[in-house]
C-alpha cells in the first residue's frame, strides 16, 4: 500500500509541471498585460514600464517560470495585484463561506440521490420510476441560473422565507439562515442528474447473478438492496462524488454572486476580470493538486469499500 | 490648579462629545456597492466604489457644495478657498487648526492634528514609483520639483525622499501650504477636490506599509470599523470629526426647497453607522431594495424599465412612497476613429468624409433604446451636462442621416464594388475594424455598428479582445475604431476636452488625434479660468472636432437613485460619490 501511495505521489510531479506550464503560457500569451489595467485612466509608457517591473512581468519568461515554481514550492503566491491582499489570506477567508454552501449541497444531494435512486431502481419500470425519471430530465434541462433567479424571487422576496442575500458573522447563522436558500437551489439542480446516474449504477448491480443468488437464498429485500447492491454500486458513486470535490475549491460562482456570499468563486471571477495573475495561478495550482490528491484518495477508498480491488 | 485643569479637560471632552453625539448610533444607513471595492488607500485605489468609501474617511482641502449646480468648490479642511496668484500658477491653502485624525493604535490612544505637512506628504505619494499610483497623471508635470523628485527615486532604485523640500510644495507655517505649478492651471483646486487627495498621515502609512489599503485613517466624518473584503463594510461616525451645521442654499431644481426645509440647522453628520454591502447582481440589489434591506439604489441595467416604466416611478414604488432622484451623469460615451490609421485616419478630405459618413450612419437613438434601456440622453456637446463649460443650447452638426452618409461616400469616391461593398477611392477594399470587449454590452455595440455601417455599404470586421489588450493597443494607436466612456474626474470641461488634445496621444487621447486647430484652441483655453471667453473657445473646439470627426458622440447615461421614504436630505451630487455626510434618516420602528 505504501509503495502504491509513493508511486502515485511521484506520478503527480509531471502532471503538476504540465499544469504549471499550461497556466504560465496561457496567461502570458492570452491573458493580457495587467499593467494597462492597473495604470488607471491615463498612463504613459514610463508608468506602464514601472508597473511591469514591479509585477515582474518584464523579466525573461524562464525567470518568471522559475519564480512561479518557487511560489508553488513555498506555497507563497504573494499578494493580489489589484488589492494587495495576500493570496493565502484570500483563500483563508473566502474558502469558509464557499464550503458552508457547497459541503451541505454535496452531502445532501449525494444522500438524497442515493436514496431516491435505490427506491426507483427497486421499482424500475413502474409508474413511480417513470415519473421520477421524467421529473429528473425536466429538472436537469433547466439551468442553475433560472433556479436561482426564480428561487430568489419566490422564496426570498415574495414568500419571505429566506433573506434575499447577505452573509452573517457566525457559522450557524450562515448555515441555517443565509446558506439555506442557496443550498436548497443547489440541491434542486444537483439531485436530478445524480439520481439518474446512481439509478443506472444500481440497476447494473441489481441485474448481477449475485443478487439473484442472494434472493434465492432467502436474503431479505432490504438486505439485498442496502448491503449487497449498494455496496457494489458505491464504487462508481464514490468516483462521481470525488470528481466534485476539487470544485469545492473554486466555489459556486453563480450562487455566491446572486446571494452575495463572500466565497472563493466570486473571488476567482474578480481575479479573472482584473487580470490578477497571483490569484488565478494559485487557484489553478490548488485545484490541480486537489484533483490529484482526491483521485488518489478515491482509489484508496475503492479498496476500503471492496477488498477485491487490487491497487497496482 | 489641578481642579482647574480637570475642569478644562472635562469641558474639552464635552466639546468633543457634542460633535460625536450629533451622529445617532441608532441611525444606520444601508448602502450598496454593485462592484467589489479594492481598498482604501486614496493614492492606490482608482475604482469609483472604493472612492465612495475613501471620500468619507479622508478629507480634501476643498470639496463641493452639496446643492449648488453646476458643482461649486467650497473649503473642506481649508479655512477658505485658496488664494490663487501668479495667473493660476500659485495656490495657497490655509488649513483650519484643530482638525484631528481618527484614533489609531499607532498613536497609543491619542490622535494627531492635521497640518500642512500632511497634504505635502499626501501629494508626494502620488509620484512615488513604488506606489504606482493610478492617479499620478493628475500631478505629473504640474507641481514644481515633483517630477524631478520622482525621477531621482527611479534612478536611485526606488528610494523616494519624502523629506525633500520642493519649490512646488512650500510649508509656510504649521497650517499653510503653498503649491507652485509649472504652468497656469485654473482647475488645480478641482483636482485637489478629488477623493484621492484626502490627507493621510505619514506615520500611519509607514506603520501599515504592508497593506495601506486595509488601514484607512483620516480626518473625515466616518471611520472604517469592519471590513469583510468584497462583501461587507461597516463605517461608524468618527468621534473626532468636527461636524458642521447643515446650511446649504437651495438651487433652482425641483425639490431643493423641501430638502432644505427638512435639513436646515441640523448638526451633521446625523447618521451613526453605514452598512455597506457588495451586491453584484442587478436582481439581488433590486429585490434587496424592495425588501427594505437597502436605503438607496442606483437603478441601472436591464431592470431599470421595471422600476421606471416610461422613465417614471412605477405605481408600486409610488404607493410605497419611494422617491426618485435622477441626474445625467457627468460622462460621455463616444466612438473614436484612430486618426493615425491608414484606412480611417488622416486629415485629407476623403478620410474626413469617410469618418463623417460613418458617424452619420450611426443611430444614437437606437443605442439609447436598445443598449441603455432608455436610461441615457444623446450627447450633443463634448462637455456633458452638470460640468462647467457645458452648453445646453448647442446642437451637434452630426445627425443620424444614412442617406446623407451614402451621398457623402459616393461624392468622395467610396464606390460600391461588384460585391455590393464600398471600396476605397483608390479601388482597394474598404473594411473597417471595430474593436470591443467580449461581454454582452460589447456584443450589442458590435451589432449596432455593424448594422449602421452595412446600411451605407461599408464592410465591418468585429475584433474582440480582452480589456487589457484593448487598452494596450489603444495606447499604442493600434486600434481602428472603438467605443469608450469618460466620467468626469472633476466637473470642468477641461477634463473632457483634453481627451482630444494631440500631446495626450498614448495617454487619454484614444483617437490619437493631432488636429492643429483644436490643439491651439485647447492650449489657449488652458490659460483661462471659467469665463464666457473660455466657453467660446470650447464651442470652437467642438466645431473643430465635428469638422474633422475623430469621434462620434454617443450618450450620457442617467443615474436613477431610488430613495426609501425614511431617507431625508438626499440629493445625488454629480461629482461626490457618497453623500452620507449630508443626509439623515427618519427613525423607524424596528430599525
């Protein structure tokens, strides 16, 4: 197991280097010169040159790349070019609000989707199954933006059940007051596709010989579904859930903007609008690293869930 | 003796408290920023929304009268308006004694008095290369000795000598600052009235050098109590602010008399705290305002027609006694052609005719209806309404006239080829490249300009690029045609006319225009204060601009401020960003 983990960690190095090169060249050739934005309404060539010098974008590419690698190794991406706030501080303060919304969405949507998927898979082909699938298809066809606009108008403004927008001081206030509607809307969007997907995973298992054998041996339906079927369906479900996890680092941009949640998603968009390279590269690197680590964790979890899995 | 001293101290404390008590801590104003702020170091930040906070924390030597229109300068920390001598080259300001900075830990429980040296330090900061102030251009080449100081710093590896004595920044005594300029500038006091020139204390800036954006300490009416970046701010009335009695004179505009009646004689500021929320989405701001979570709202964007059908308050808002205060922003939107471009630039009659025809093909009324949802007026003059030098009677010669445009093109040799598109007089294909940002408004302008030019037979090539790249190309005179906007830094026509001054090419003159006649008139206008003589020069410059057509004037946009019924004394000022100091709130149950 240790050898496997070491090998996988070692394999991350070239992947990360690839990401570093990609982000570096994309920013330098496509990202635009930030000096012209930072210079303000009226600037002259000397001022532009002074800004470029201070940002370090006047350095040869190899030197800039070296500094970038140094930043990754030290974890110090410097300060935002437009606000002067430390990049580490941006992550520390903005990640909390994003997670307050996204973790409940991820946990609840996974649990709810699994329960519904188990139910409809069990009665597959029935009217209930077909109705749920139609509802899921309709739900999936509507964009998150529509859910947000309508949900904010109806539930927050017209019915007054939730605040229209805002963010408070305490975790409990944020979780139960301000994040409640964004979480609800996130669930409405997320449950439908996951239910369909998990139903497929479960149906694949239900049709397996071992299920028939279990039933023939007189194992109860509950035990068959919850212990045998679900356990085997968990591997693709875990893969799906794990794929979502790196997304937590970039937040839910639309929810954060509409509900004025000071999360990392809003910050990333602001950074892109302002050509704020230190923030953009930090986010990209963190997401890449998180993706690789989570993939490794997923593989380890397969082994935990199903001892037959062999890690090579 | 000790008792006397205690009594004196008590009397002083009571005096200070009297001003502090004017602001009622129960009065909380709920304000909104539609874009995230970037910080509060006046010399560093350049976005409008950070400026609105800076304006209330720091004080300038001069500011604007709240009700006077067009805007009129009045003293802020200065005792009186500056003595202007030497044909607008020397400005002498005397600061009111007894003004103190807000408390800060670096002063260990005490505060410090504002002195002339603070303004000298504040001005020097703008040219410090290490600061890379986006407002440097306002002082560049203006104050005697300041540029040389910046150059020395640049040569010595960035070490800026803040202790250097400059001929242009002379400290006469503790409270008197004399500023000597390199040349006549009657607008210099306007420049110093910008929020960015609010006085900072050197020891505060040096103590928080790592992040001056996060530690604003000024002498203004409010101080920053709490800041959750890009989300929320809490400002409280500065207990050391000296206050004043509301005594502004009504202007001629409707509502001024009632506003004066409601506010006259009140000790200011009245509002104890300001809660500022950053709400970026139009719908969220609109619903929050309707829910009573915001006290004022600038109604802009696609939702404006809902709140203001036919440019009137909706019946629902009227029923709720919401008020509307509407001004034309001191800005102009315009489309320029690069005067150095081989296809559309140049001063030959053919090139002028081409630009004129394109200008005549463009329908500003359609721009107002489609792009601005009716929330704009056509700009007829280079100087927008509300800005000194504006001529409300002026009628632009360039009108929407596609038939006239086609005739003009025919006359100057831009004939249609076999493919139906016009060619250049020498027979080469004519393709005009319009540049814009890849956003929704950019696309709307693309479509409108494409429709306009194609209607007269000119083929258009739409070029999309990121904002920084467009700016870069613009400064290098590499774009052919683009739509831009300019909002007043200060309310004087000079701030707009300089946009076409030849030597400003590569800086603010995006058309890269060098029109000798215009430049000569501009130079002459710079030597004059606001006067009928200067206004006549402005009119001639406007006609010169039309004659050479480096620009097509577009619109000036409305600012629609929706006001909740309990807000008193509010009137949108065209230049001031946030008027909290002049307002009051009627106490409501449950607020």
